[in-house]
């Protein structure tokens, strides 16, 4: 990455998707942070942190190609402030809030990135220690089976309210600043919830946020083909013949779900 002044905040990016790592690096440098290293695996990160001074700030993906990024901390005593970059649902992200850790949802938005950096600066000014209980974080991320996910969605049709089973929904999507659901009988309905809200209400074993515009029911997938720029093109049984594009930042998590 480009070298900047010594006064700039130093940071390291740990992300196994190299295009995503480079994009985040560019955003950080645009916001006057000095990116001293891009790392792409647990093994590479452990080796680097053992040999080099640790930065003030680490941007850390959770799922790396050779394991969970939490494994890094079992082998190296890292004192850096951590901002996780993740595609996990909002319920699981409570784990970060409880542990005074900030996080950014993929694909990373520059405004949210600036807010996370500002939070770091404020905590540094107050000299607040960051205590991370990684075991608690892991449990909340991967063992939240007690969640009661939504089974039905209520929609308004004129003066009437209709209940629609989530199993019959092929996808949720946004269009013209409104959110809709599309059913397997070819009908669409306006919904009150945003996609961000729906993401927390739907069972992540069956529904995947594949882009800013779409959440799809994986049981409704008809076909998946490779698309340009390392993306995927998904066709559903009844929705839109042109298909739905899985954004590059979400391809890894989508494949893992499949």
C-alpha cells in the first residue's frame, strides 16, 4: 500500500478475499489511515504479528480460508483495537456490542467506515480499555439456535391484512426505496420492514443476503452460473428471468451457506 506520514494511524487488514482487502485498503488510505499490511489467512497473520510491531487498529474478517480469525489470538497476544468486517446477521452482531468491539457489515460502506474510525478515536481519547471475550463472541455467533425466526409475514392489501408463509417467499428485494417480497405463485407484496430488518428475522439457514438489493430463499434457487468480476448469477424458479447477481463481497458466504 502507499506509504504515508508517520503521524497517520497505522492499521492492518486481515481478509482472505484479496479484491475485498484491496478495496478496504483504498478506502482506509482515502480516509488518511496508513495501511501497513494486507493479510489473507490465519497462518499468514500469526506469522506477521509475531515478527512485526502491532498497529493501533486491525480490520479483521471472521471467516478466513484456513479457519476463524479468532484462532490468531490463541497464538499471538495482540493489543490492537479490532474492527470486525463481517456478513453475519444482526443478532449475532450483538456479540460485538457486548464486547466493546466495533464491526462493519459487508459490503463495507464508506460512511460506516468513517463512523467506526471516529469511534476508535473517541475511545482512545478516553483511554478506555478494550476487553474481548472471544469465547463469548464465538458462542453468540455460532450457537444462537434459541432464536425464533419469523414464520409468517403480514402484508396489507387495501384494507385487508394477509399472512404469507416465509417458506413460500422466493426473495425479498428493494425497488424505488421500498421493500417487497415475491412469492412462489408469482405475486409481489409491499412490506413495512427494510431488508436490514428482514435479515435479522429470517432463518440464515434458508435465506441469504446476496446483495444490497436482495435476500433470497436458497430453496427457491433454480440455477447458479459464474458471472463477471468473480460474481454469481442466480435464477429463481419464478422471479425475474434475468436473474439476481450475488455481489463479489458476498460470494464466499453464499457458497458457504450452499
